[in-house]
């Protein structure tokens, strides 16, 4: 009886280690808020100055207070795609057999925003989109398969919003992001007593509400200063992990576990943006930001009726700085460009096998064409460069060691604005 008890105890420890690997890969999928998918018109500026620009209906999300600049109804419809390039190259320290693996691929996105002026002071708006998460697929035989093979986490929102113009120099706004969180993660399980790998999958959805608050200052007709704050929001995912093709050691334990709960946090975020018209042709903009990803790295885990355990993924808070410019060529054509920098979410030994988000440098550009007095169409793109990112850590039966080489994400967007 004693040996049976120890057998189950060791099996449970092995299972929990696997579940924590799943947790790490799932959490990492939502690495950062993505400026480009929140409002694709910000792609041209690489996210620089987004809280102060308020030039289209996308301000419903990027700064609700900016809606007071619109005295007629305004609408924004956009679509785009993200290309992820992240090939992995194992090094001599890697002990897990398999293919090199790559998380490269395309992810589509789209947004809709609308502003309705109730009066000179009160504006109502709604925004539909997703600015949180990513979907990636490494294949089922890569060397990091015991950490993750596929991962997706999304948090699309419908955000009803209102804004009020207090006076000529101050406006305030607030929105409630009605959020549907979705998590799906897959990995392989090492079978010590069977040939081939086992499989594990976790999938669930959860509803949450995220607050979005904005302030817009107009110290002069040519200058806007915007401040946007997103509240911290928790997503509680619960599921019975779907485990197949495992040996009797792991199966005996998993059959006794009623479910797994992962409590993840969409972190609070502060963004300051400035927009200034130099003259009728040129405008400049800039931004400073902060996101509390260290809180996102503390994820509560509970298995069955066991007490909650908080695992620390060692994420760091992220800091942002951006600059941009806009040039009005003539009455119909306008060009934009921008650069931004975000500090690293994780470093060194704390990086996950999921795309390890290092320091991020974005460079973007775009063009708009005014087809008629109430309709403008545009296109934009930017490149988010991360470079070479090494990682080294335990995974399944051995050590996963190597480097993601020349990692970058490319964002492409097209849109139409009516106002």
C-alpha cells in the first residue's frame, strides 16, 4: 500500500509539472497589448502618440475623451493581418530530439468603431475589436513540444463608451470593454512507459469587463495631450484537460483530477500621448507608456479541490516611448510615419519557449487618400523587430536550449473612415 501511495504521489508531481508547462505556454500567448490591432490607423505611427491623436473613430478605444472632437457622426472600418516570423534553432545544450520548429504564420484581424454626437458636449461611441493575444503553431514534433505545440489566447471586446466636454480645454471619457476571453493550448506529454508522445489540450472561454478611461487636454488649438488608462482585468479559465495516448502512470492520476483552473490577468496600462500641428502641412506626435506585466506573470493555478497555487513566470513591467510625424501633401493625400520602443517582457533564463518577447522596436508608415468630403481610405504597415532571442530551460524529459533567430512581426492594415 505504501509503495502504491508513493507511486501515485510521484505520478501527480509529474502531471503537475506538465500542467505548469501548459500554463507557461498558454500565458505567454497574450504577450502584449497590440497597438496595431486595437486601432489599425495607429499602424502608420507604430503606436506612437495614440492617446493624443484622436483623428478618427478609433479614438473610442485609444482615448475615449477624444470623441468630443467630433461634432458629426464618424465611423471606422478596418481589416488587416499580422505575419509572425520566429524560427527556432536548437544548440548543443538541447537534449530533446525533434525538428527545429517555427512559430511563423499569419493571423488576421479587424475592427469597427462608431461615434454619435448627442450634443456639443456629450458623445456616445462603440468599438469592436481585439488588442490582446496571438495564435501560433509550432508543429507536433519540434523540440519544444513538451512545452507547447499550439497556443491561442484572445480577448475580443465590445466597448460602449461616452465622453463629455467639460470646457474648451478639458474632455473626459469612459468605456466598458465587454470581454470574451478565449484560451486554447496544446502540448505533448513524454511517456516513460510507452512509445510515442501523449497529448494534452486545454480550452475554455470566460467573460470579463475592462474599464477604459481617458482625459484630453487642449492647451492650444494646435496641441492635444491625451491620457488613457486601462484597468486590470482577470480571466478565469476552467477545463478538464483533454489528455490522450498516455501510459498507465499518468492516466491513473489524471482520471482522479476533476479539472484545472487558470486565473490570468489582463494588466493595467497607462498611455500618455501628445499631438501638435506645426503648420497646415506638418504635425508631430509622441507617447510614453507603462504596462504592469509583472502582475500578468503571477497566475493562480488550482487542480481539482487542491488549494490555489500562484506560479511566477518572472515577467517584467513594460515601458514604451514613441515619436511620429504626419505630412499633409495636398487636400487629398496625407502621409504618416512613426517609431516606438517597448522594453522586454522577459529576459534570459526566464524566457518561455513561446515567442520570447524581448525588446521591441517598431517602425511604421502609411498613406491616406480623401476620396470625397466624407470618406477617406488608407493603408499602413509596420515592422516590430526583436532580433535573436536565446532560451534555456527544462522541458519534459530534458533541456530545451537554443535561439529564436531574427524574430519579427509585420502588421498590414487597410481601412475606411467616414466623418
